């Protein structure tokens, strides 16, 4: 691999990490700043499912997971760009993938198949980003 190739690879890794950071920081903080509105919506979505009684706690858990994913991905991407240390960016992408998987599962359970399908592109991009980090090992 030429040094130029590594630079392009690093730029892609950083950009995907920053993308994940923006995605999950915005989503997580939206849930925090409009907690009641988002929680009420989630409870209405799961009202007729077996998750009805635990939807409130699951909402809090996904909010925490999204904010952690966003923090690690965003600041991990910056740290990787500046210092070359990828651990936080990788952790951010891993947490991002877990978040997407949780959201996907919830939408499938709620029978929001269109919403679930819209997450596939995010999942693939984030998985590709994680794969890029594995390339350089």
C-alpha cells in the first residue's frame, strides 16, 4: 500500500466516524431536549407490542447509547485524525452499529418496516467504516 492510499483510507475512516458522531449526537440530544415528546411518541409506537411496559426504560437506554456512540465516534474521529490512535473511533462505530441494530429491532417489532429499511444504509456505511479500520490493523 502506498502512503497516498493510506491517507485516503484514513480520510474515509475519519469522515465515517464524524458522520456517525453527528448522526448520533443529534439524535441523542434531540431525545434529551424534547424528552417528553420523544418518550410519548415511542410509548405510542410500542403500545400494542410486548415492549409496551418497558418502552420508557428502553427509550432512556437508547438515548444513552446514542449519545455515547456519538461522543466516541465524533471525538474519536478527530483524535484519530490528529494523533493516529483509532481506539475511540472504533468504539464509536461499534456503539453506533449497536444503536442502529437496537433501532432496527424496535422498528421491526413495531411493524414499521419502512422505517427499519431506512436504517439499512446507515448500518452498511458504519459497518464499512469499521471494516476500513480493520484493513490497516
